C-alpha cells in the first residue's frame, strides 16, 4: 500500500490533529534529558508522558541495541558480534548506537536517554560525543525512591514490549487485564521482575550510579525527583525540572 493510499484510511480529524501536533512541536525548545533510577522507580511510566509533552524521542539502551542489530548497521554488526561471543557491549559501541539514534527525525527536538550512562566513564564518553555534535545535555533527572517500595512495584509490573508502556496490577492497571490500552496487545511480566533479582540489581545500581549522580551534580544539570508520589505529582516535578532555566 502506498503512502497516499494509507492516508485515505485516516480520518480528517486525525489528520488535522496530527498537523496541529506538528505545529505545536515546532514551537517546543530542544531538550536532551537523562532519566536515572533503579528498576521499578517509574521511568518507564513517565518517559512516554514527557516524550509526548516535549516532542522528544525515548531511547532505552536495550531497545536501541536490538534496533541497531536488526537494522544491520555497521555499529549494529559490531554489537551483534560481541553479544554472539558472549561478551559485554563496550561503552564506545553503545555511545555509537546513541549517536546514530539521535540522528533520526523523531529525535529532532531532542531525546530522553533511559538506562545509559550507568558509570562515570560512560557519562564522559556521552558528553564527548554530544560535544562533537555541538549539543549538550540539559537535565539529568534522578528518580529517588526507597528500595523497600520497589519490591511491590516490580512484582506487579506488566510491560507492553513494542512501546515500553508499563502497567501495574495495583497502582496502574490496564483497562482490560493483560492487554495494552492502546493496541490491545498482550502484556508481559518480565522474568527479572522478582524480589531476589531486584535486590541484586539494586545493589549494582547503587554502587555504579552514585558516582554518576555526583558527576551530573558537578555539571549543574542534576535534578532530584521524589518518585515515591502519585504519578501526576511525579510528572509535574519532572516538567518543572525539564523546563527550568539554566
């Protein structure tokens, strides 16, 4: 089906809404954000909302790796070779994948980087790459929440794999149990969303990420977000941080 034929299937109201969305997006300032936080802190819930509000793209490390490999790009081939050999993808490869990703049209107004950087070395490499592009990060938002709260959150979490939308059986249930609100696709419960694995991941997160937080504090772009609040309150805090003046 051609592009013109596909347009015939879209209602006039939907077309006009999309045109208006693009007009509104053109007026938005560019923003380049990092979301820092442990598993279950709410990054996956808030990122799509901030993405829509600011007309950004959402770049999750795992998704980018899979997309790069599927595309067959040079950097994707390098990542695949390392992963097939059972190795860990190097910082340089991940930064290269980020570099390719932010060139996409949907990232024209900026991005939300989720899951990277995890170490100070990665943060430095990311800064160097962005400096080559003559841009810089605006905000590093840290989702702060007690570890004890995360267990209940993670145990009840369900994910829509294609979009990254997240739900919770207690706090944010889907309209139809087990189904994504938008597409109706089946939701999944990730194998690593259990208390034992969470404890291990939290320990690693805190040991690796504490220096990253200090790095961004020194850069003057750090913003602490109290993530142990209702979703609308967290979103409001995020937007205040995103739109603050440097």
